[in-house]
C-alpha cells in the first residue's frame, strides 16, 4: 500500500505577495501554520503585499 498522497490532496495557501497558490512541502511539516510566503523571494518583498489580505 503506497504511503504517498496525491499532490492534489495536499493543503494549499495563497501567497500574499504574488497571489499564487502554493502547496505543503515536507520541510514545512513542523511549521505549516507559520508559513505565509511561497518563496524566499516573496518573503523578501513582503512590503509589496497588500494590507488586509493576511489572516
């Protein structure tokens, strides 16, 4: 029995900087609730995020 999940079954979030969806990654397993940005580039440009879109 395979232990892998289908990629479509993984949780997703919307990046507040680029407004694109990104999916869960194994390296974020312990901190998924704290992840807000899809990449380091978006994290560096977080001042471009529109206010009020972040939960």
